[in-house]
C-alpha cells in the first residue's frame, strides 16, 4: 500500500474528467489523481526560483484489473473521508473526488451529517438518489467521528480557516497524533475566539491549548 508520497512536481496533467500531477520520488514518477480544488491550489502556488516545486500527499491506491490508480490528498482527514465516500454502494472515486473538489472538508461533513440533500446535489455528478444514499449510509458514522450535527453547524457562526492555512493546521495536528475528529472539534471551538485570517501558528497554538484542556477534562 502506498500511503504517502513526497517529491518534486514534474508535470500537471488532465485526461478527460481526471486531473493530477506527476510526482517524482527518488527516481520514480508517480501519476497522482487530485480533486479539482487541490489541483488548482497546487498549480496556483508561486514557482520556486531554486528548483521544482515539492509536494507531499497522503495517498489512496485503488487496484483494478485494467490498472492501478493513485489518488492524492493534502490531509489525512480528507483521504479518510474519500475512503468513507467510496465505501458507499454506487459511489465511485470520480464522484467522491467531485464532492471533495466542490466542498471544503468541513462543509461536506456538515452537509452529510445534516442530510442536506439539496446542498449535496449541487456537486457535479451527484443526483438526488446519490445524495440520499450518501446521507443514509454516512450520517451516523460521520457524526460519531466528527461530532453531532449541532456541533458541525457551529462552523456557520464561527468561520474556520480555509485553503492552505487550514491544511497546514490539520496536517500539523494530525502529525502530532490527534484524530481527525479531535482536530475538527478543536478548530470549531477555537474559531469562536480566533479570526479566520490568523496565522497557522496562532490556530495551532489555540487548538493545542483546547485539546490539552479537553484531554484533562476527560482524563
């Protein structure tokens, strides 16, 4: 299983509905499929003057009779949600990537936990039946992992960091051993008192303080 890659971006590619990067790692080039938002985010990064752009990705390998496909994600939480989505009957990788590429992670979790079919159906390729199937099969599982719908809904009242800033915070906290649900709960709690445009360091410090208090309260 290839679970993580770090290397140099040698090429951006697009074939039909799929897009991704050619990532060179120790003399081997891996073609990695990315969802639309991540592909655009990576392409939009300023070019380095001292060499090729470096990129680290959490990956999911799909083995099929007609070939292998490697999917890349900037955070472990995003990869795990992708795996949850494709575990639903009738939901393939392309539909899952469509959802992840259309919604930021917290918005997608919120829509699934709250069974917001109208919102889910806005994503490309997602019809009413697909939205119903996703909500029915994942609502309880994601609520147990990320928190109840009421807690996820706090994101509307307190804006969370987005884009690269959020990815940096999630990646750092995940690397420190925190579970995706813990990271999500910390972000929601800290967002009440912290502006969304604060630095990643401010968000990380705030989340770590909240997580430390939370663990003491449950110790």
